[in-house]
């Protein structure tokens, strides 16, 4: 009995959005495998495939219709079982399509996959919404399913869906989802750093304690100038504040896109402690501000403080390339790869610099390896631009 025939004669329903194929393609493949696709699970349904490309909840934070139906069927002691996309591909006999799900990805790759700015991705990590599957040479690697979950929970939060609503809905189905407890853990860590929206439009801490408004202050953040915000941030710190506090404030400013303020805050942190991560983050914002030479100095200091800082070596290469020091950039990229051979960004960047130097054969070899490290481009397009049909339950 082949794995593809595991679906023969079985009624299969779909929930949510798949990453590896459209719903129409999924239906066709179920039919080719001998299964019977149905729009909604019922007493005779053997399997519900739970796609997580757009999350397991509706845009309002409610349980997806077919997942809710699955829950009812389980309460009625039906034999239906829930599988997620990787298991569905195995049942189809499509092990060769599992690579995107099994490999790990860097923060920069997460940014491209999720369509989110890198600073936002780093904020997911800080808040526990996205947890590294592996950490090596200060380089964090993330699992694909965790990336999708972080992206989807963040989108719900940005849309104003209360964290309590999301948690309640996920709690209803967590016991049935293969990764349910893990998803809840990601949400709870994330919510711990946020205020929650109350039904009346107010805000509360995750504990439920209401946050009070201050009617005497009519000044809004939108009305302040950029300089005013930076001055308020810097003057609010008491003398002697620890470097970690300055660094934390710098991270928050960077996340908001206030790069000049972030640079000033990181500089304050650096005056208290020349830690590699402070030097690295300061280099990042200087690079984004177009001060590549200064950024290169900070990255160089970071790798001098920690020679095994793989991401700092890669970013040093970028800064050196930006100021025309291409051979030095190549050496920096190769150092990053010597620490982390599977690290895709220095390989991609190396290909670009080699091409600029007129070394096309070497550039092509690096470029080919670079492409292999990313998900199928067609799948990414499908993930980012779902049609109305794909959004249906």
C-alpha cells in the first residue's frame, strides 16, 4: 500500500489556507489520490486538513467554520482526525515537497517570508511570539510553522482583535491542533508585553487591570515632532540608568521606525557597556540612516568583541560593499559562512559582490546556493496574495 493510497475512499475536508498549493489544487490532488473532497466535514469525514497559511482563526479572531464543525464532530465521538499541511503532503506521497516546512530560516528570511519589516520580526522574537528553534553563533533559526503562526497572530493583533478573543478561540481548538499548545504559548508570551483592547474600546494590562487615560494632557504622539519625541525619550531617563535599559529603549525606537532616536539611545547604552549586541544594533540603524562607513566601524567593533558573531560579519560585509571596499566585503561574507555554512544572506550578498567584480561563474555558483535556501517563489506569491476563493472556509 503506497502512502498516496492512504486517502483512497476517504472523505477529506479542508480548513483555512494551505501554503504549498491552492484549494483547487488540493481538491484535484485528493481526487488523484482516490479521496473524496467535501466542502464541510460531516459524520463520514475521515480527515480535516487544517491549513495555517492565514491562521486557524477568522479575521475577527473567531474559530474557522470547519474547525468549529470538527470540534462538534469530536464531541459526538466521530472518528474524524485533524492533520496539518506537512502531514497532508505525506499522505499524498509528496515527501519531496516538505523541504520548505522542514528547514530552518534566519530572521532576514522570516522578514521576506512573512512580508514584515526586519525590525518587526525582531520584536516578535523579543516578545516571545516567535521563538528560535536553534541559536548558533548569535544567529537565530526559526521553524516554518512558527513563522506562519507569528505572522498570523501579529496580523490579528494589528487589526485590533483583542488578545483575549484570540486566546479564547485558540483555546477551543488547541486540544485538536497538533501544535495547539505551542501556538497558545506563543500568544501568551506575546500578550504579556501588550495592553489588551477592552470591549468598550479602553485598554487593560493582560491581567485585566484597566489602563487609565490622562485627560489633562491633550498632546498626542502624532502631534509631536520627531525631535520632540527624541528629547522626551532621552530626558525621561534618570542618571545612572543601566545599559540594558537604554538598549531596550533603543530597540523600541527602532521598531517604531525612529532610527535617529534609536541611534542616540544605542549610543547611550554603548557609553555604559560596549556589548557586541549594542554595537551590532547601532551599526544596523546607522546603515539604515545611510551612514555606511560609521556602520562598518560599529560592526567591526562587534566582531572584535565576539569573533563568532555571524550576523555581524554579514552586515559588516554589506557596509563595506556599500562604501566600495568589495574585497574586504568578500572576506567578511566568507567569515560569516565559515561560522554558519547554511547561512543564506552572506551567500546571496557574496554573489552580488562577485558579480560586481566581474566574476560571473563564482557569482552564479553562490546565487544558486542562495536560491535553494528560500521557499518556492510561487508559494510565497500564493501566501501573500490569496484570492477570494482561497480565503473561503
